[in-house]
């Protein structure tokens, strides 16, 4: 450890010598340190650096590091005074709605309804703010829906700024430590999600570094720890955790089967390093993890982790936007690319060993445009190995075309409404719910739907997070929001359900309605309560719009079971008779179907040497693997959990 620390200090000494020659003295540098994947220069006069628009770019070229310039903490105006000063400088017409501070990075986040007025002509107002308060201003448009999750995360980052800065410096020193060995080999081990759907976890290992991609939980198998959790019993993983050698965790997207076990690691002090993901994924996974705790408590089960463990996840998360390249270990460089699955979902690209090998891990992805997102990225600078999902990889897994799926959805809704029934659409709060909302909103706007659309569970909060990140949405939605001035998420036809009393009123009402409720597989959440009470009435309908995992209540109903025993209040078992219409419309899935998966390989550039199929039922992983090999002549594998594959 001493040798590694000395090595980092030597690197910093050389870097400081270069910076002192290139940065003007009037900037008054007070400190230079690695913080996370960035090199941070603290100065008492940031304006002296900002005046030269090319200086930071030139420094980054020379040093081959991502560089941030931050004001020295001593020159920062206290937050209360800084807020007053900002409000004096910015014209009232900007309509500032929120000002929050992040001392760990010296930033002040200013939310305004008219952000252009905060920036000012040619950035004049922004520069004046910097001069007066010294905080680095970041301006965003006020989201049309306020998210309690985003607010809570900002509060945590503000109050924990000292610990956060200390943590970032530890991470930086680990990334730029002296390598023990030159990277000569690479292997991956499946800890979960190989030949199955759920508990995704993949360990990437070199003879220098260890990085984990995803760490999920199989919600449908919680009663069986051997199937619910990633393989803690894998010898190499156990060793890495016990020895504290895990360099980083990367989360592809927020769904619990990819992120649900993260807080567990912090609860039992098994990991204390960085988590890399996009900003929307951080916010959404915190929302889903909090909901997971609440559902376990409501079901009388001891939660796997506590709210304070989720707080640790927030403190340890480093967010990256699409396309940003960051060192995350001495021999690994990470870039996240759009996966088209849900808000902020990513394909993970790892450049290993200074050109030794390049891996792309798709996570869950979609390769056609949807109402919410652009298709997944299929072009990379270099690529030798692709690890890809196979959820719909079977030869017969052809989803209904989008236009046909939307038409069928509206048909079922109209049929149900005509007979005065209610339509229940169980949906994941993140992704499918918003996709269905956009379909229904368009039909409602032209008069095709006139009944209320109720949103129950986390859907409203998840939608608020979507409105906070319009830059991650499809071009069409961005056009509507920014240029046409119309936000479809705000259509008054959508009505959030606040509590169980309102839910019961909707059920008891004799009026037709559309209900979108979590969870999407009828595993806990309000959708189960609606199902119990609406299922016996043949006037009602249920429409499945997403994947129903084996072992879930949703899969049982989908298969056609007409009498289903469920545990009710007081632990008593009640038999629910399913007389309602049950429909499956698979064209709304956020996963690529068989055609898309094959098309993705055809358009992938560069063509990889090897493809590994994961995240699918066993026969689907095998089928897709065999088909790719036959069609493209690429080496393929469909490994099991605990299989270790040497890539180099």
C-alpha cells in the first residue's frame, strides 16, 4: 500500500510541474489531486483559467487525463449568502425554482423555468455568478414534475460532501495506483443471469483489476436464496470481496434484477468502492431499491437492506453521461452508451490493458426506435468480445410490430370500456409504464380515449424522474418538449393514485377506467390488489405488456390458470377466480426480440471475434448462440452461471 501511495504521489508531482508551467499564476493553485476518475485542480481564482477557453483542453491532451477546475473551498461564499447573491444577480423573469449546493465538487445547481436568462447573453450572467459567489454554476431547466427522489439525493450529496470528497480521493488514488503486473490475461465469470433471467452479475478480471458489471436480485425467487442472489459462493468472488480488491461496480440500468443487491454489499461492509452509472440510472435505482424495502416490509419479511444502505449507494455512485470516457482501474477504461431499454440504460464498453482487449456488455437493450428512446448504439471504436442479452433470443421470439401492438392495445381498451369494465395494465414503474403512457396520451389527444388513466405505485415518481432528464429521451419527445412547448407526460388525463383509499374508490367505482399499476409481474405492489378484486368480473380486462418471469403470479395468469390461491390478510389463503379477459401484447417490450438481436449483430461495427449470450432462459441463450455462429461465422458461447471464460 505504501509503495502504491508513493507511486501516486510521484505521478502528482510530475503533473504539478506541468500544470505550474501551463496555468497562469494569477489562478492561485492551492491543490491538485485525483478525485475519482478525474484530476482536479483547486484554485482561488477560477476566472484566470476560464478566460482561456483552450487551456483545459490543452492540459487534458498533454496529461492524458480528464481535468476539472474547482474553486478552493476557502473562497466559496457560504451557501445561504451565495443563494441570496444569485437571486440578486439573476433577473426575476428567469423564475428560479431551486438552488442547491454540492460542496464535494464546488458546484451550485440552479433550476429555472427560463434557464437562458440565468446564463445571460454570451454567458455574461453565469460569469458574474462565478465572480461573486465563486461556486461553479450549473444551470438546468426546472422539471415540470418535481421528484422527491432527486431532491433527497441532492440533499444527501450536500450534507455528506466531506465524506464524499474523501471517498473520491481514495478512488482516484486506487485508479492511478502503480500496477502490480502488466495486464496479460482477461477473464469473465458469471455470478448470475447466465442461462437465466434475474440476478445479473458479471465479474471482469485481469491480473491487475476486478470490476463487477451489475449486481441484481431475482425478485421471483426470493424464497430461495440459491436462486435469488448472485453467487457469493464463487471462490474468486469471495476472495475479491474478503480481500477488498473489487475496483468498481458498473450498473447498466436501474431494474432490480441488475441493481437490487447493491445496498446489500454496503450493509455487510463487503464493498466500499465506486459505482459507475448514468445520472438517471442512479436516481431510478434508488427509487426502486427504496420501494423494494417497503414491499418486503409490507409482506412481513425482513428487508435485505436498510434505507441507510441505499444512502451509502448514493454516496459511492459516480455518474457518467453517454460517451464520456473514464479510467476506472489502472488497466481499464469505461464508456457508457445508449442501450434504448429504459431511461439512462447503458451498454458498457471496457477498453482493457491499453489496447489488449475491448468488451461490450449490452445489459438489456432495444434495437428499434420506441416512443421513449433511440435504438441502442451499435458502433464502437474497438470491439473483440460482445456479451449480449438473450431474453427473446429463441427462434420463435418475434414480437408484434409496434404499430400493430398499439392498435391491439386500443382495441382491447375500447372493447372493455364498451362493456363498462376496467382495464388493468400491470407494468414496471420504469420503462413500460411511460411507454404505455405515451401511446395512450396520443390517442387521448385526438379524442380516442375519454376515460381517466390512473397511475398507481411508483409510476408518477418514476415519470417525474423522466421529465428531469429530457436529453435522454427520443428525438421526437425532445422536439415536443423543447420546440413545440408541449410535454405529453403532463396531459391531465393521467391521474396519480395517492393512497389505498383512493385505490379502493377506483375499484368500487362503477365507471370504466384504465389503470396502470406496479408491479409488472404481479409480484407485490398495487397491481396485485387490483387483480384480486377485478379478476372475478368478466367485464374487466388485464393486459400484460412486459415479460412475465417463471414463478411469478403474472406468468400463472398469463398461462391461463383460472383459480389462483393467494395469501390474503391475516395469512389466510384465498382463491381468486380469474373471469376477466387476459391479453398479452408483447410489442411493447424494452428488450430486443429475435429479429432485432440478429439485426444488431449484422450492423455491429467492428465485428467482434467472440459473442457470449446471457440473460435468457437456457434454450434461448443456446438457440441464439448457435444461430449467430451459423449465420455470421463468429465464435459464440452460452455459458452457465459460475463458468469462467478466458477472453485473452
